[in-house]
C-alpha cells in the first residue's frame, strides 16, 4: 500500500521546488563549465566536492599564486560572440568573505583604431558566505573606452588589484560554470516571499496554514486578504477610502499621457511607439533629434512618478463616477508594472551604469518615504489590485529591500538608498528582516549626519541643491518612523544634528529669500522650505524669524549681517537683512564631495536685492553637451583663468574627501565691521592639470557698506603671482544674468540697463586690462550663457584680460545702481603705475583707490562736503565681530591679512 503521508510530502516538496524556480532562464549557452584546468590560465586544480548543488565542479583560484585567471581561446584569432543573450551567469565562493575585497570580471574587446585597452567590466564583491549565483545583464557592465562590441570578445578574465582596488592575496576563490542566457523576472519565487514572511504572526495564521501544506495559491489569497482587510498603516492619508479630496482635476491630463506612453523626463518628452511594449532601458537622448545625451533620462524614467499619478487619477475618476476611465488607469498601471517586473530582473550586483533601471539611488527614490512613488502607488491601488499583481508588488518591495541592504554607496546617494530601505521595513513589518532593514538604514543615516553635515551646517558636497537632498532623506526616515510608530527605535536625538543644516540655509539666504546657486544647485526658497520642517526645531529663534516674515523690527532679528562659515569656506556679506539689501557671496571653499564645480574664489553679487545678477547658473542638466561642460568649468564662474586654462583640483582623496587640495593653502580671512566687510582667499592648485601649479591667485573682496553719507559698492583685488617666473595670460570673468548692457569708455565700464529693477556697473581700473564682453557666444567656444535646468539662455560675459604678465594685480569695482539710476561715470584712470586709480562721475564726485605697502586706501571725494571716516584693519586680526550662536558658537579662523585703510570723504552717489 502506498504511504499517503509520504505522497503528500513529496507533492509538497515538488510544489515548493516548482515555485522556487520563478525567474525564467532561456537561450542558455555555457561559456565555460569550469571543470578543466587546461581551459584556464592561472588555475591549478578543480574541486569536485565544494561546488554548487546543481553542478559537478568548480575552479580553485588561489590569489597568492595568480593575480588573475584567463579563459583560454581555441585559437589566437578566436573571438567569443556574447551578444546572443542578455545576461551572464556564474557561481562564486570565497573562503574568507569580507566587506573590503573585490575582483574584476573583465571582457576585453580591443579596438585597434583607438589608444588604450578597450573592455567591459564589473567589480564582484567578495563579501558573501557560501556559494552565490550571479546573474548580470550585459548592459550593467561598465564600458571602458571604445570596445568593438560583445560579438567580438577577445579576453575573458577574473582579475585582482585593478584600478584603486587591492585584493587580499591570502584569499581562495572558487568559480563555477560561466554561461550566457536570457533572464526575466521576478527573481524571487513565491516560496522565497513566504520564506521571508514571519508566518508566526497571529494575523498571518491562515497564510501559514496554507503554506505548510504547500498550497501557495491559497496562501497568496490569504496574504492579499490580510493586506486589504486586516493590515492598516497610519499613512499621511486614509488609503482605505478612495476620494478626490486634495487631487486636482489636472491629474487626468497627466495620467492620460502615461496611458499613451508619453513620458516627460528631464525636459525631454518621448512617446513609446507601442504603449503595450515599453523598453524601460531606452534613452531617446542617445539618438538624434533630442539634443545632447543624458543618462538621467533612463534613470529618472525608472523613478515612476507617473504611476503615483495614475493612482491619484484612479481615485479622482472613481470618486467622480467615471469608473470606466478609472479602470483604464488601473489597467495601464498593471500592464506597465508587470512589464517592468518581467523585463528588469533584480540584479545580482549594484547596477549603477547608463541605461540601468536598477541604479541604487533609483531603487531608493522610488521606495523612499511618505512621498515615495511606489509606496503611494501601492497604497492607492491596494484595494483594487488583483491578488497576483498585489503579491508581485510586495515581492518587488522585498527584492528592493534586500538589494538596498546589500548595495549602498555614499554621499547623498546613501541617504536616498537608506530612506528607501527604511520605508520598506516600516511598511512591511511582517517580513522577518523588516527591523534589520529599519535598523540598518536609521543607524547608517544617524551616523551620516555627523559625517555629511559640517559644524557650520554645510553638507559636505557643498552644493546648495544636494544639501537638501541629504537633509530630506535623513529627516524622511524620522517622518516615516513618526507616522508609522517606530520613533521608539530611533535615538532620541536622531534629528537634532540636522538643525544646523537649516541654520546654514538662513546664513546663506539672499535678500529675495532664496539660496545662492553653489555647485550643482537649483532654486530653494528658504522661508517656504523652513515652514515645512520648523515644527521639528521650533525653539530656533533664527528660523522662527525667517518663517514669521523676516520683520526688521522683530526682537528675533539676527544680531549679525555678514558671516564666514569656516568649515565650508563660504563668505556672505550683507548690508542688512532687508529684501532690498546689497548681498555678496564668495566661495573660498574646497571642492565638495560630489557635484562640484571648478570655481574657487567665485563671487555672486546682488545689488539692492536683485537676485543673482552677477551670477552662478547652478550647472544645468546632467548631460554631455558643451553647455554642461561650460557650466561646470572656471570659464562660467566669476573668477580667473590662467593661459586660457581652468582650475583643476582633485577631490575624494584618502583623508581628503572634500578635496581641499594643496594642504599649505592659507585659510580664508574674514573681517566684519559696521562700515565694511573684508574677505580674502587663496587658490594655489593646478590650472589645466593637477600638476600645473604655475600661478597663485589671491583674491580680496571689500564691501564698502552704504551709509547716510555715501553709497555702498564692492572692490575686488586679484593678485596673481607666477611662481614659475614665466609670463602668463590672465582672464578675469564677470557673468551678468542679462543681455541688456551698455559699454562706455572703451568697455572700461560695462553696466546692465534693465528697466524697473536695480542694475550693476562693472568697472575695470587697470590700464593693462583689455576689457570686452560677449553675449550668447557659441563659437569658437561657449561663452555668455546662463545654463539652467529649464534651458540655456543668453547672458553677458564681461572679460578683463591681461596678457604677457608675470606678477600682476587686477582691480575691479562694482557699483550698484538703484532702479532707474545711471552710473554717471565719465572717466576711469590709472593715475600712476604705483597703484593709484580714479573713477570720476558726471557731477564731479570721484572714487580714488590706492594700493600702498599692503594697504588699500579708498577715498570717496565730493567737493560739496568734507566728512571723513577712517577705517583700519590691523595686520593681525585678533577676533571677529561676526560671532553668533544660532546653534553653537563658530570659532572663525582668521589669519594675518593686508592692512586696509578706507577713508571715505562726503556723500557719494546718495
């Protein structure tokens, strides 16, 4: 008699095995079975015992004996054609797994027409215990130089000590069966999901009962029932009640574009020809007709904001009685979602390459926080999704969580990755690893606050854009924890360290309330931004003052105007905190950890509160055009080129993550008084190349503050010293965010002439300077452009050139002009070759500037009155009048500086 219990047991095992093989593998061809030492150079033995369960053998690679192993070719001219399938697969095991060592998988495809080696590659981390199967899409390998193609592979190798990686030579690595195949997702089977769930939870009892008898279909139905009926997340809205409240009718038009597979990404609109067959790895900017190539198109497509739009449109249409329209949105989402799941299988390694749908930051962004596209799409469609689709969605959350747990980077990327990981752990506490995910993400970012945010509040990338990306993702974990009830797991001071990041915003805030665009950046309105987060830092008087209207009569009005942030090297000079104040920003900073521009000693000026007039563009979009290169370079910033070469500093060095450059560079100098501000910075790194340190550039910025007796203005003194004792060409650039300018006195005076707003006159004082300006130039090089994320707009670039000089000083005066006011300058003179300059006005008033033995003497002369004010900065500055304590005292680092004597005579330009 057949044992019925035994039959049931084997049926259950068979069902589990079948459900454990969900990902589809087709077109498999074996490149190497890894069963013969003669096939590989560098391999001396085969292991028939330690191998994957489904294979017969593995290679034994002792790194102490060989630094690389190579698959031998049948003939010298033989080339492998690996273009016939989409993915590579192999098995690997290391005897001492760790988080530090890597090997390189290398596919050579030498192109004789180009110099250097040409190849595809990917690093394999040696951190996994036991045998691990790697399935890697060919498109996820890095392309190095110009390989001929995957159909012409001449070398297949595993290598150590490649690039910046050094591999521990004591390790032994085993490799089994290298093959080529096509793979479709999902990679996790139904059984994988149930194995990951904590089926001992009381609410999952019915799920567990079916799972124990191998009835996975009914187990799925019960789990879906749990999600729809038993589980409730206290989200930022009640996702159980479909309503149109808070959803604009305009959502319909946007959703209809998604139905028709029309996607607007990074300013480029593209319609897939077949809405039923979307290629999620496609990038239209790689072809013709779409401007310059930007890898961001594919990456940001895979952030899926449009799926949340479909979900909101479903709610809106359903609430308005348009159920047939609502059903179209649901069907569109399900079709697109399932096509993505099948076509984009979970990678075995971080896929941070062009055309990837699985860049780690995209994985984090689509999951991340209360505003994440996937959490909100999941919740809004939860009650109407068929069970199989709902289960697939949960399965993908699980795949994402494990992927984000395994593969983390640094900088602002890490904050996005961890925010997504935390969200998965908070939304799905029924997973066994949910708390592990939450702990990993929260602990990592709690520590990152100390790493990424400097004592003066700047995020270490020194970008006023990514400053907020890091801030929002870190505080996003706290907000998710607060909403879903996990704050008890967080340190009590989890967000306390973020307060200085918001104070930083206030310290840099321009009169218009925005931040200056520094490095890669975009507009941030500081008062509006603070209103979102001030409830979590409600005892900060500085932030309260900003959000309460910035009243100049408030007791909370800051008791300082100008400031040096000593850890990041930013200087801000203000007349006062009014909306029509003069404002100057000077960058005496190192390169940031990322998103940096080559722009040290760059200056931004805002006369009478006019935003970003002497400007920085913020870098524009991340594409490969000459405009993007221009926006990153010294050429587009308000500083100096040497011999036509831009600054060149290297960042991300060991113990120098922010790229401070030459360690002997003097620290910034800053002095603030009621009558003037003074700042000095030094650039002594490379021009053109890291090693071309032929010239040292010292810049002094002097702000003569406006009083009842005279009008304020700025003086910039650029001292250039050729330490190679050779003659050089110097080119000072001043970029104005307008095309309305007038030029007088042979371009010694170039002034903006915009109506109904303040303007600025740029005055070249030196006779040796050849001044000129260009607007919207495209040839022979790009110049005179404002490169923004919304497009490139012509601007004015003022050029002050000095040719064939060794050591020289260039002095530039910037005179603010009120609305409707003319500069009235009739003459600009260099009186003698000993540093005397004079700017004469139409009414006889004059500005006299003289450099005398390390001092700067400024005389503002009016024959009608004789009021004299003497201002002196001693040779050694012993302190600073800008001490302030919004959070903590900043000890401003001040070094010996030039004598500055400013004598102001009478009412100039009042």
